[in-house]
C-alpha cells in the first residue's frame, strides 16, 4: 500500500515540469508551491524544499501543462516590492548619507546665523560626520538583494504578470 502511494506521488510529479536550476548547478524538477520574501517553496519527489531566492539561477514553469498560477500574486507583489526597496536602499545608502550630511550642515549653519550657536554647532558636527562617513565608506555589496529581485522577476515573467 505504501509503495503504491509513493508511486502515485512520483507519477503525479512527473506531470509537473517546473524546473529550478540552483546557482550550484543542481537541477530540480517538480512544482513551485509557495513564496516568502526570501524563499521559494519547490515540491519535488522528495518533498517540499525551501530554497533561498538568491540561490536560484534559473526558473522555468510549465504553464502548458497547468496554467494556474503557482503562487499568490499578492504575495509575489509584496515580495517584489520588498526586494526592490532592499536593492534601492543598498545601492543609494552612501548617497543618502552624503545628502543628509549636507542638509544637517546647512541647517546647523542657518541656526548658528540665527543665534542658536550650541544647537547649530551640534547639527553642523552631525552633518560633517554623516558627510565624511558617506564619502569614506565603501560601496556595499548588493548582490544578495539583486539576486532575490532577479528570481522574483523570473517568476513574474513566467506567470505573465510582467510584460
């Protein structure tokens, strides 16, 4: 009885031809089952496997066999928005620090000119620190949010949610 059940599950999975290629070269065949902002659920013959979005190299869905969406579009949209924000924040962190530093410098000098010397001096000092930190810091490695965004874009393109 157990053998027959296992055989039925494997035979059912054979009809699901979603293919997931991981960055280490592993190829999984099965069906996309779920999505979180950082992971993709993939059902294989061995069971449900959660894969980090940044570990996905390629994703291909067989929508000819089963045209229904594999994941909820709202969950995908929320995950996509989060990945876009993470990438944008990572890419423009330095520029934001420089801009904030300049704003604090300007506000501090303006307050000093109005006679609020101690508070104006504090804002000027904070602005100088932010400016120097922004100019002196190395550009962050944004490969993790970029890889997550790429996988979510694959998923959206395969479903036809992106044109």
